[in-house]
């Protein structure tokens, strides 16, 4: 199991647009084979800072996400909303041992 | 629902000790009332860097975690393993709307 923690800084005037795009991406992503979690988080102190917490059963399942139509639509939709390039950090999930 | 993302840098010689202590904390924490997730992650590129992803149904449930015997034991056990002070960042969970 692997997780990518994606850090996103959004232009303040596009916070609502970003949340709307993420909702659509979330709803489709959780239906993917191998998806374990696809949590959309908003920093409690900095509302223009978001985290996407994306857990998959395998590297292959995580890579397949990048080829889905909903991911590609999200990527293109949110591009103008970004205040800076987003950063994804890969992690191994140690516990739980299975989800 | 709220999530705390805790960033932990461990002394390399104590990685295995830290993982063992986290397993015990994980196993007890997921049984707490209001706990939604308690994922223990290891950075894929920096094995001495960990993330604890702790989601609770409410602020009260998250605070109650800090008073449990397993949290207090974990805190004291891992203190000498830390390479630097850990940092917890609070987030609101936007999606899923319920877990």
C-alpha cells in the first residue's frame, strides 16, 4: 500500500472553485480499483492550503489514477487556481497492514 | 471531522524502535470512539521521516486521544527516538463527507 500526500496552495479567490473540482475528483477516485483513501483536506489555519491524501493498494493502482478521465479533468480545471506548483510526497503505509 | 498530520523525524538508529511503538499506538487508537483513521506512514525516500495521519469525528474525540494510556505510553517511549521536535498540522476533512 502506498500513499501520496499532495500539498496544494490555491489562489485565495479560487478556493471555492478548487473545492468544487476536488469534490468531483474525490467522488470518482474512490470508485477506482485499488483506491483505499482519497481524502481532501483544508488546513485549519490557512484556508488556501489543501492536502490530498491518496492511498492505493499498489503502485500500479496509483499510476492508473493518473490516466483516468476524472484526474485529467481535475488537473486541467485546477491548473489556473494554483498559487504555486503542487508537491506530492510518496509514503509507504506501515499500519494498518490492510485497509 | 478533523485530521492532524504529524511530521516526525527519527534518529536513524531508532527507526525500528519507533515503528514498533507506533504499531502499539495504532492498534489501540483505531479502537477509540470517534477515531476514523490512524495511519502510520514512512516516507518512501527518507526512511527516518514518518507521518502519522490521525482523523477523528470531532475535536473532542481528537483531544481525548491525548489522554489515553496508549498515547501517553507512545509519547514517552518515542521521546528519545526523535531527531527533532515533531510537528502536527490540523486540517478539516472536506471529502469524504462522512467516513
